[in-house]
């Protein structure tokens, strides 16, 4: 098998892989919306990606710890930047 075979397979299966990984988080976002946040129209997958990316950047690229409350602070920083919030 060639490298292209694995790259092609990853490209084909990646959306299914990540969609399945997101399904457990959907009830969390539904409960948050019922409590009044995040604002209507917020894309949960985008929000999760931004927070995970920020944490990954901090931990993996900067070799800094991800402190308690980091996710809440990241979400708080991202949501006001929507422009309509």
C-alpha cells in the first residue's frame, strides 16, 4: 500500500470520524443554549475547533500548561468577536 492510499482514505473518512466524535458534545451545547448561551446561530463545531485549537497550540507548540478555566476563557474571547453578539 502506498502513502497515497492512506491519504486518500483519510480524506474520505475524516468527516465521518470527526462527526462521530462530535455527537457526544451535542447535548452539552443543547443544554448551554437552553441556559441562554451561546447566542443563536453559533456553530458548535467551529466553537469547539477554536477552543481545541487554542488549547492544542498552547500545550503542543508552546509547551505551556493549559490552566483550569482555559476553555471558558477561550469561549468568552471568541463569542464577542462574532460581531452580532
